[in-house]
């Protein structure tokens, strides 16, 4: 019986995937094998020693101590692309709202309540205050071409925009899905200098924090419209305020407002609505649960954040899962330990990601506790699990 702890409300569409005879799922549970989470922070949580995996029903993992988990051999999963369409639709809405002054116009029109027969004339007289350009034919720069960035770029092309994309780390899968009409930027600076609209779709980390700063704002077109549906920390708020004053940024659309940002009339702030659709919540939950099941039952990893993706299907006999530091001679030591107990390897996969490596080893014979202890004793091994075949 596997025990799953939920730290947020998880869509039933995902939870119902867990077979009741194999899984116990609850928000309060002792010695969980895995944790399902959405937005709850795990940074101050004392992680039970039994936890083998954490699945985030969403793309960002800033609320999870990913590196510390890796050190303990805890695999962290996320669900990239599951909420992509929901976010993409909001970005497209942001493009229109940043151009046409729709929100101020609506608010102004509401203030005319009580004017009676005067309203039609007042509307005609005041509408010029809310004029704005169409997006068709304008240049859109998309920074980050993951699942969301690709969808935004493709839809913007269909809306008649001239789209340029920038992502030095674009995956093969994302590249296959990108419209051939999306131009490749020569560099980040050239994209910023040429774009009428800029939309951010990159993760928040030490390299991207404050990436939209005074230097980069200075090279943007006067009146550029900036959209951020990725993470608030990507934009330096103080530098953005100066860009408003200097007329560089005419509108900033964000799904991550804070007190400083909300003070400016140039800001269109959404209350983190990007993935707030029932479809997104269902998709994220289904993906997160499916990945947890595949890992707990078979040891396979897909969309792992701190370990490489590995898949050997369903084991026929014994399967041993090993996570280790990515240092020389680990595979040699592992196979030697197995050979010393006359264990023959039927199939094996070994991959690394950053400082850590992951191994799935299928054997022709059963593996006993002596073998497992030998594997755990290898310097650099941080996790060993035995999975018996079906």
C-alpha cells in the first residue's frame, strides 16, 4: 500500500487514477511515500524519511526545496504543459487589453450610470480617450519557447502579428511544435529592441531573476507593452517604474502583482489567473498522479526536475532503482556489487542530470537484502529501491 499526502486541494480527475486497493490518499497521513502539492510551500516542512517523491500539479517548483530533495534521493516532478492552454489564452487577452484600453473604458462607461438620455452623446464624446492600436501587423517578441511560449507564438502568428522567438535552450519537442512563421531572434537584445510587445515565458532562477532591468529596458522601443505571465521576479520593479516615467513602457500586464506594481496606472494586474481554469487543474492533477504512479510502481521518471527522465517500462522480475552523485566509476561499482552476488543484469538505463544520476536495473534473479545493503554502502549512492516485477 502506497501512502500519498496531499498538501492542497487536488482535482478528483487526478486522484481517481490512484487504485484504492494500492493507494491511501489523505491530507493528514503518517509516513507518506509521496506528496502531491500545488502552491503550498515545502521549504519549512520537515520532510518525513519515507518520502520518495514529490509531484507538483503545475510547472513552477519554487515552493519546493528541489536541491535538498535531490540530496536525499527524493524525485521532484512537475507538470509542464498541462496548464499551457489556460495561460496562453490569458496572454492573448493581455495583448488586447494592453493595446485597446478596454478596462479603463469599461470603468468609465460604468460611471455614466444615472446620466439617462445623455449617455449616447457622452459615449461618443469620451471614446477617444480610450483609443489604442490593433495588434495585427505589430511585432511580438516571445522570450522562452516552452509549452506556453510556443502556443503564444503560434496563436499570435494566426492573429497576424510578426513574431520573433528567443530561447537558447529550446527543446526538440518544442521546436517541432513551433510555427515556421516564427522568426528566430539573433539575440535577446535584438528581440527587445525590435518588438512592440514582449512576453516572458521563462522560469525564475538565479540567472533570470531581474532579467528585465534598467539596461534592457533602455534598449526597448518607446511605448513597448510588456507582458509577464511567468514569474514576478523576472522584472525589476524599480527599473520598471522609471521606464513608465520615461515613456519606455506604456503598459505592463502581469499575473503576479505586488504592492509596488499595483500603484502604477500603466499596470494591468491579474490575480494569478493563468492556470485558474477547471481544465488546467484537471490536466495538472492527471499528469502529476500518472507520473507518481509510474515512479512508485515501476521506478520510471518523466518530467523529473532534479533527476533525468528514465523509462524501462514494466519490470518482469526484480528491478532496483539507484540514485547517486554524478561522479566517475559509479556504474562500475554498482555492477560490481551486483556481480559479487551473482546477479545478472537483464536490462539497464543510466542517465545523469546536473550533479545527480539515476539508474534503473532489471535483473534475471531476485535481489535480497544483502545486495541492497552493498549498493547502499557505495560512496555516492543516495537512494536504493527494490521493485518486484508484476
